[in-house]
C-alpha cells in the first residue's frame, strides 16, 4: 500500500496543472512514505511503478 501512495504522491507532485503548494506538499510527503516503507521491511522501488 505504501508504494501505491508513493506513486500517487509523485504523480501529484509532478502535475503542473495543480497548485504549487499542493505539488510541494506531495513531493515532501514522498520521503516520509519511503521511510515508512523501509521501516516496515518493504524497500521502496527506485522508480515509480506502472499498474497498467
């Protein structure tokens, strides 16, 4: 689940249509979620995954 959240935060952080404050917040949260994934023993992927 953490990986899905990380992927979505990356998408939000990279979407130029969204407000800068929202993109910055999403980008800042990626590191927190990656840390949580690592602490839970689920290493974070090096690049966003595709679910399609």
